[in-house]
């Protein structure tokens, strides 16, 4: 990383990826939120500096909250103070879907080198979306629960919960878990024949099937929700569920030390829930399973670069993926994928390059086309690659340009073409700015304390995207503002000044936000019923709190929002506080047919009627809520869409492996430019032996 980039990032500190951890992109668990009272040093002075740096032309659109609406909110705002709880962190987990149950685990952080003995964790339960909480620590006998992976919930609406006790390995022959089948109303202790090294993982469909790895590398499986456990294999490094009941795991050969570092792992598969297992691949460095594709990173000869092999039939047959090899200093990462296509990042050669190339696959996961060069992928495995789920085919990320500037690019055709974001009409760049565009802050900004949240979207809120960003010729270290797009990222509007925490409720009918501060207390929540065009302000408490997090039920169906924070009582004591606002008593009218409007996705006024809205082979017209309609979509709201096929154009095709699109051109080629054959076929083979064009999946 050059000094110019470090100067650009200012207060940011990027740490190099020390080990080449393939497929290293971790998925956030939407059911769980971890709160902490940690305050970062230096935040106050930095905030003063960056606040002055921003222009003053932006004016927030505020609507007055009527006295009757204020009274309704007061009557439906519920505050809970957790007096006497010294926990330094709270872990919130939603149980089931739409039943309103939240479990809160309070834990204490011990100083490094200090072993806690005879301690206890606090466990709280709410069954009304956080309006009231009850201390139920007695149901687990006040047992100390693991802080890092102490609580897990079953899939869907199973209402099954597992708590993993914090039992030192040297004190017992096995660990202890507490299991619940009634959403945490009661728990049953279970003695384990091993000590778990990581969280106990549920099967994605059957909550009775549990699997984990012990501290000594044993793979353990339970088929009856933890009552009995069987050891499947020794020397296991990692595992993943495949389709149905298939389970994959990597293991070291007997007596082999550091096999994962040298690429000597075996990939094994069990299709009968652990009764038998077979080896499906040798000499792997790591593996991953996503979208029906099984990937292995293979070191074919000791010390040589790794290559990717992929299987689409659960490991029966592997084919070498048409991707560049990676040395020990490089890594692969599956950025996103489904059964149609995979986005794969391949790190560029050289130590600490902080960028690589994004490739997109065909529907077999074998042939890859170069999609984006100089894709930013820095320390701690942080990538800004984001799937905008509110509109089909839209992805957003950041690139590290050759001039050392970081810029945001967006694709509306699943990686076929990338472009800079348009500058919002209500935001201006500096006088000396040559290229004025909007740039979005992602995972790097959050990791380094610059932006508190990642871009937010949801399939139920069609076209809506909320993100932190700034205008200019690149990403800067100044505090970002909040920008909103109502068309999936084509156009944006600046909506809030400074960093905020935000949430989407009622399938997009309600957006809420709270200012992000670590150096002063807050008492006001902002909410909008027109996708962030204008906001109403409400003081949710008489006693301000230091903000910790916004929390709402996973998805966007709920109309209950909980604001978490704490109040300082003494120099070394603080009280956690939860304030839950129920907005459904404010938006009491159910939306009717006249409250909605037909909206053509991917529409561009510059296109003719034959191609307007055509993306990846077909058009989509949605029924979406009018911005001026103040009503409630409701929990039963379902997105309504109509699809119609349309003729394919060059933009619907990906360049095949070894070919790429020239800048400002839709034509694929190497040194000799060629184009696709007409006719809209799903795949076309060129006159030679190489596929030149591959239809972009949709």
C-alpha cells in the first residue's frame, strides 16, 4: 500500500492478509446482534475536524410531528433499564419468525490472562418484540455462557435454542449445553462428551441435526437436538452442509501437522448423517460450498500455486475452474453466488497488493469471465462487495485505481459492466474536483470506524438502497453522509447529514435513523414514510443515552424498533437501556390498491420502448408504494411483480474466459475484437475451440 493511499485513508489502518485463507468471506448472521460499550480513542477530535470539512449547502427536509402523533408514539414507546447488570456486552438473538421473542445474553469481558471462576451470565427474554424483558437466568442455573459463540437458534420458526456453557477444558471431561424447544421459556442441561471449539451449527432445514468441532479436532454430530452425540471423524479442520443431508468436512492425514497450511487436507463427504464417509478430494488447501457449487483450493504439487476445482454434483466429479492460480501470498474469495453464477475474487500477485480481479462464472461454475480489475480487498479479509438485493442483478463495490484513489463502481447486469455512480442532484463537489461522482463506504469504512453501517437493501423494499457516501473523485476520510436510492442504485439523493444508524421497516414503508455518536448522548430518532425524502423527529426518552445499536426483527416486516444504549452512573459503571418504539399505532391505516403504483425496473428514459427496462433477458414491473401514501404495508405484504421476456443485446452476455470487454465498449476480445452472434441464444461457441461469449445468467 503506497503512502498516497495511506494519506487518502487518513485515520484508517489496513492490516495485511497474513494467511491465504481461501473462500474467506464470512456471512453475517441476521438473527444476532452484538452490542458493546467500547468507546474508540480519538473519535471526538476527528469528529470536530471532519464536521467542519463538509459543505453547508445541504438542508434536511423536516416535517413537523403533530401533537396527536407525538402522543401516540409516547404511549407506544417502552423503556427497559437493566439495573445492576455489569455485562460489558449484550448479544441479542431473535427466536422464530414473527413471534416477537428476543433472547439477550449479558457477558463480562475479563482482562487478558485472567480466568473467571464461579461467574455467571445474565439471560433475558422478551416475547413482545422488546417492549418488556424478564431476567430468566435461573432457568440455566446462572451458568456462565460462552461470549463468542454462546447462543444459537434453529432455522425458520423452529423455536429451538442452544446455549453453550463456558466450561474450562481442564476442569471437565466435556462441555455443557442448554437446549430449549419452546423459544427459551425453559432449558434443559446436556452434558457433552467433548468440549466444543466453535458454535454448534444447525442443519439449514432440520433443527434436530447439529454438528460442531471439538477442541481436539473431532467432528461431532447429533440427530436428536443434542441429547446424543456421535464422533464422525478425527483431525477435522472445517465443515459445511451441502444439499439435503450431505455434510462435507476437511481433515488432516493421520499424524500430519499443519496440513491446512501445506495443502495436504482431505475433503470427505458423508451422505448418511455420519454413519459412513468417503474422500472426494485430496491435497486441498480449503473448500467452500455456495449456491450448489462445491469449491476446493488444491495444491497439486507441494509448494506450487493453488488452483480451483469445482463440482456441481456434490463432489462426484470435479472440474478445474478456468481461473488464474494463486500463490501462498494470494487468496481466493467467493464474494456471492447462487445456482446460476458465482462471483470469485482472485488476489493479484505480490505481497500486500490490496486488490485483485473479480471473475463471474457460467452456470456450471467452471468457465470464468473477467468482470472487474483492481477490486479492493484489504486487511482482515474485508471487501466492499455488496449485493443490492432490492433490484435484480445489481452489485456494488470499490476499486483501487492506478492513481491510488478508491472509487465506487456499480453493475446492473450481474458484473457484465461496471460504472461509476451518478452524482446526486442535491450534493456538490469541491471547485477543483475533476470527476464528481458518489462513492459509497462499505466494510472497510465500518471496520475502521468511519461509517457505522453497510449499504442496506431488502427484496421486500423494491428499489430502495440506503448507504453512507460522499461526493468527489474518490472515497475520502471525511465523515460520510447518508444517501438513498429509490431505483436500485441508478440515481441517489443526499438525505441525512453525517453518519447514522438506519433500518428499514414495514417492507420499505417506514425508514428510521439515529445519529451515530460515540462522544455524546442521543435522545432523538428520525423516521420517514417517503423513503427518506423528508423526516420527522421524535424524542424517545427523557434521559439521553449513549447509543449502541438499532435492532429490529430480521427482514423488514416488523414495525417495532429497539434503540439500545447505556447511561453512565459512576466512573466505572453503566446501565444498559433498551427503548422499543411500536410504529404500527402511528401508521394505523392499511394500504389499499390506490396507494400503489406500477414501476418498471431498470428503466431509462434514454432507451426506446423495445429495450427500456430489459435486463438479463426480461423486464420486471413491480407494484410499489407511492411516496406520498402514509399507510401500513403490514406483515402479510408480498411483493407483486410481472415478468416479460425481451430480446437479448450484447449487454446480456459475459465475455468468456481469456476475453474481456474493452473500456467504453460492449465488445469482447483479446487483441482482436469480435462480437456475439445474433439470435439471443443462451450460449454460442466460436469458430475455434474457445467459448467467446456466454449468456449472463438471470
